C-alpha cells in the first residue's frame, strides 16, 4: 500500500513542477497581484509549499528500508 502512495506522490510532484513551469511561471506576467505582490511570486510560494508538504508525506510513505538500520 505504501508503494502506491509513494508513486502517487512522485507523480504529483512531477506534474506540479512541469505544470508550474509550463503554465504558471510566464515571462512578464505581473497581473494579477495579491496585496501588491506579483503573480509569479505568490504562485511560486504556493508551489514551493505544496512540494515541501509532498516531501514531508513522502518521508512517511517511503517504501524502502535502510539496510544499515540496527
């Protein structure tokens, strides 16, 4: 079961990264703004938070054991 969750998280991060660079991060895209902060900054911050959260979940669902673990 953990392997399926792991593969789902890996796919999610890959799709999030590709989608962010192809669709969200566009050159000279400043509008809309949120509290005076340009579009690229707050979408980049959101994508970073999602990748960090997925990394945290990935550490919980990692399917392999360390062979040197006592």
